[in-house]
């Protein structure tokens, strides 16, 4: 199993003989010895609360951890049925959690060890953020199975959400609250009692207002979301606006690609859209590699937009968005703007696996890659 270590000055590949990719987290954590007191924390921690936003600024080690999800924390075994436990698994020995299928039909697994180690980072006082290209509706659906985080980022950096203990009554409504969402976390082996507490999400409206500029994604892609009765998914209270009626540079480019014959996936996205090779007509699918190269060369892409490949697809989003930019924004949210020396290069680590993580990886102090997608 290849393990790649990236830093500001060099990249070194190690061959690590580990049967379980999740054990890479132990190696990853031990490499973080530059933080005083970090290694003893791996063995035991006494922290039980989740007041990271309040404690991180006073921590002796100001370091934030940004992690991708699919291919990094969540993996996709080829033979998922053979790996599933028979009958009702004992909650005291749940080594793997099985996520619900995504909109594209993929179903992943995450290990209890991964979940425990992510929580140890937070309990130590390190802000932990999940940064993904997934659509927001998929994020909401998967939240019960994912590590608890200090922030959740979807749509390749287009949307940011913060957890809030829930449910909230009518007297405690917050601007940006995700309507109808109440997350009841799934148990896993070794989870603390506080893990079972339900929570909801509040969107970062400052970030949303920036992304909603007409030079970016505009505001027509946002819909009011609510749980679907009798399911783990989400539907919209207000029908999503079709692409042809959405304003903004992002959607103008989407219309251009539609005229070229591409099928675009915008379902569940407000600030991005995806082009999947598998969804294209035969001639476009056969020449999809040429399209990928044009995207890499930024041929025909407006300066206001960015794009990246993710799980074999191409994602388009405002250039002020993207994983690197959203990580830089959140770092300053966690630690403040008063220190001009504060940067991803000095105060951030990341976990990643795919092409769309490269800019984030190179911007951070160190990046760790459990697998290559």
C-alpha cells in the first residue's frame, strides 16, 4: 500500500505493509510529533466536551485538520455484500459502518477506528473539518455515519455548515439553520456517550453571500430542504430552479456545455455542477478524455470558475470557492485574522486521495494520503 507524504519542500513515497488502510491513521498521527503533547494524547484523553471553537485559539498547538471524505475516510470495497455483518450487529463491536447509497448508487464503509481517531483530534483541541465535493443533500444523508466535525464543507467548497446541538425550538432559530434537519449519529465501537447527542447544521451565511454573487454561482440554485418521510434522504420544499433559469457565471457556463450536448448533474447542488462520463451520449463518452484535457488546460472556462476531477467526474464551481480557498477561510475563522503569519502552510494538515485535493494538499503544511483514487 503506497503512502505518500507531502510537505512544502518534498514528496516521499513509502511502502507500508498494512492490511487495513485505516491503520494509516496511526502512522499519520505519530508523524505529527511536532505538536507538543500530541503523542501521549493518542493513548488517552480526558476531554469530553466539544467546545473546539472556544478552545482552539488557546491551544498550545494551533493546528487545524482538513479531511476529504470519499476515498480518504470512507472507502468502497469491491465486494460490499461479503463484508456486511449477518443479522443485527452488536453495537459494542461495530468495526465498520455501512453508509446509505449516494445518488449515484455508491455505498461506502467507514471504520470505527477512523471515527475514534478523528474524535481524539477534536478532543485535543484541533479543529477538524470535512471537505468534500459531494452534493449537500448527500452530505446531510451521510451525517449520522461520518466523524463529528467542527465544520462540514460540501460542493467543492461552495457551502459551509457548522454543527449545533439540536433540536432547536421556535425561540432559538438561527440564521442559516438547515430546515428540518436533525442528525442522530450512528453508534460505533468505542464511541463516547456524547456522540449519541443529536445535532443540526447552520450554514455560514457570510461565505454563502460571497458565493451567491452573480460573478460566481448566483442565488438561484438554493432550495429549502427537508427530510423525506420514511427515508434517510432529503427532498426540496421548493422545487429546484432548472439550470436554464439560473443566473450567475457558473450557470452561464453550464448552459454553454449543455448546448454542446453534455448532460449536467446539478441535483442537490447550489454552487457547483458535475459532468459524469457515464451519463454522456456515446460520442461524448468516447471522447471524454479529450474533454478532460481541455478542462485541465482551462480551454473555454471563464476566469471566474474553477474545475477539478473527482471520482472520475468533472466538477465546476466558482474559483473563489474550491477546497484550498475554503480551508484558508475556515482557518481564519478558527484562529482569527489578528496573526498575519497564520496560514495553511504553517497551521494546517490535510488528508486526501484525489485530483480535486491537490491544491488543498500543496497549500497545507503536510498532507497524508491513505489511498489513491
